[in-house]
């Protein structure tokens, strides 16, 4: 007796077996022996922003962890559940990835929740404490940037949250060591859903620059 699977997943799996797996069977058999991705992506759980799709990645090329708003919490030794931190540790210390990219995006619900929380609006039992990481940034935006509209607030915090996560990445000793030894580079990126455009953080200027297609390979290595 076959298990009951949602119809959309059944159709998708059948297509995968008939098309992608048929073409890449050797790759999958090779990946069964282990993975050697060069890039880790820390992305949002949003269903519209799939890193493998954005970067046209093949199986085994990206090590991806996704959470609400693509946040990297600060390093801490105590506590119980550290899903993002655990994935980061494995990627850097075991897989020896060469790049970590924090990938935020436009119209992010997690960022919207952080802004709502700054206005003392309820945002959810578990979402609230998670996005509270951004409380100082979101409250400052709400208080100081009174002359900009809601969409500008949203994008400003989306950009700031990526920078926040990059700062937190360097609070992890194993990340700091790998960066110092020039074995690891850290990057920030922001994706526009409607335009399908990628914006990359220029560390010298602090601005997110639109990536032109011919430059994509060079800038995302």
C-alpha cells in the first residue's frame, strides 16, 4: 500500500525521477559517498527565495541552512537549541567551505514582523523572540526615519539585518580563525523577488550593488 503523499509532491517526485535523476544519476551516486560544497548559503525560509534556483546550483554544490529572515544569532556557549549555529560549525569546520553568504530578500515576512514588534504589535509566540534579535535596529528605524514610507523601512531593515548577521558570523571563533587564515570569506546579498535581481554587499562602501549577469560568476565565487 502506497503512503498518502500530497499530490503536488507526488507529481514533483515523478518528474524528478523521470527527468533530473535520469540525467544526473551518476552525480547522485557520487554524492552518496560524501559532499564537498564550496559555498554555504544562510537564507530565509521564504518559499519564494530558493538559493539553489537563484544560483542554478546542482545537487551537492551549495550547503544551505534556512530560517526566518536569514538571521545568524550571535555566538553563545550556553543554551540548548542552536540549529543555525550547528549548521555553520559543520560547514566551516567539517566541510571546509570557502565562502559563507547571508542571503536576505525583499518583502521578507520575518523583517516585517520585526518592524511590527517595534511598534508593539503581536507577531507570534515563537517568531517574536526570534526577530527580537533585530529590536535595536528596527526600533531605531521606526524612531529616526520618520520621513520614509513603510516599504523603505522594510528594505532598510532587510539590508541592516544582513549586516547584523555578518557581524555575528565573526563572533564565532572558528569562523574568525578561518577568515584570519584566509580560508574563508563572508558575503552579504539581497534578492529582489519581483525583479529576480541579486544585489551584493560592497564591503568598502557598505552598499548593496546590483549584480549584472556577466559579473555573477566573479562576484559569487
